[in-house]
C-alpha cells in the first residue's frame, strides 16, 4: 500500500496537476482584503489537503533511495520542501484562533504555497536542475554584477557627491542603471556622470544577458536529455 501511495503522489500526472490546481486555489484568499466565510472555508479545505499530502510524503519518506528508513523519517521534516510545506500550512491553522488573526505576517507565509509548484511541475523541476548544474557559472556572473554595481556606485559617489545623500543612494542608482530600468528618481547631472550612466546601461545589457544565455543553454540540454 505504501508503495502504491508513493508512486501515486510522486509520479501520477493527475495528482501533480490536481495539486497545482489546489495550490492556485489556496492563493485566492490572499488576493482580497475582506475574508468572507467562503474564502475562509476554501483556505481550510486547501490546508487540509496540504496536511494530507505532507503526512503521506512523510509516511513514504523511506521509499526514496539513498537513505536508511530511520534516517529518512527523521530527516524528512528538515528537507527544504518539507519546511516550505509546513510554513505554508501553519498559518491557516493558527488563523483559526482569533488571537492570531491580527498577525498579517501569517497571511504572508501562506504565499509560500506557490513554491510547492516546484514539486509538482516537471518543467519547473527541469529549471531547478539547470540552476543546480549551472550554479558555478551563475554565481560567477552574480559576483561580476555585484562588483560592477559597487565600483560604478563608488565612482559616481565621488564624481557627483551632491546628487547622492549617502552611499546607499549610489548603490541604488547603480543597480537601477545596471538593470536598465531607470526609474528617474536619482539621475546624473554632470556630463561625466551621464557618460558613466550610459556605460553602465550598456554593461547592464551584457551582464543581464549572460545568465539568460546560461539558463537557456542548460534548459535546452535538459530537454534533449528528457
């Protein structure tokens, strides 16, 4: 029986798609300020399904290869996805008590349910595998971006000290310029500052394109393997 449950909750497409629908429905109460009885009932119903799913996965934790049964049962609640599951379930149970209804942070924790889709969507799992395999390249690009933001902010902070109240504003400007967003609330006023802004924008296009290319290449590689 446990083997059948394990195969059903782990491999059955109907179960995966059904859980994705439940996850999306569980987010509906977070989209409104007023909580009606129907929305409260929907929240409790979806939380009940999540509890059953959590318990079934804990019950069959030892059927996954690589760990002894005792270690699998003991370590399952500490796995990343199990922690996300628990954090997304607890707010619905705590909010039953009127003493906790004023804590809006509990409603915020329920938004973690969207991360449960990682478990049930094969395409999302492929992306997760890509991030894991390309981790070193993505970290290198991230370090390059952070370094460039820091250097350009330092340069601009020295060139236009009157434009920025503190160094944090310069970091904010450099980040916005690097991502080519350009909100316009902080901008360069001197010719040298504008030149640096243009260079930063061009560099941003190159740096942002690097992880996109890495992820795309990794995704295509995973698709070909599948």
